[in-house]
């Protein structure tokens, strides 16, 4: 995915996957503000991945 330009780095993708897992398993209010901050930090990166994936799909579709 990195070679095709869909993601900037494998490390970022892994961190977002870990964050997703934290979100799914977060049942306590404690620490929720830190979790929200992490989500906000990754939003621009995720939106860029979506854009890159859409562009790639258009390119291969022709």
C-alpha cells in the first residue's frame, strides 16, 4: 500500500489500527480526552489515505 501511494507509512497505518482497537474496547470515561486527542491527530492522515485510495481506484479503473 505504501508503494502504491495509498498510505504515507506502514507505521502510521499500524498506529491508526491500534487506535481503532482502543476505541472499540474503551468502556470507561477515564482517559477519554486523551483518546479523543489521538483521534483528532489522525483524522487528517486518514482523510489523506481515503483521497489517495479513491485516486488510485479511479486510475486503475480507467
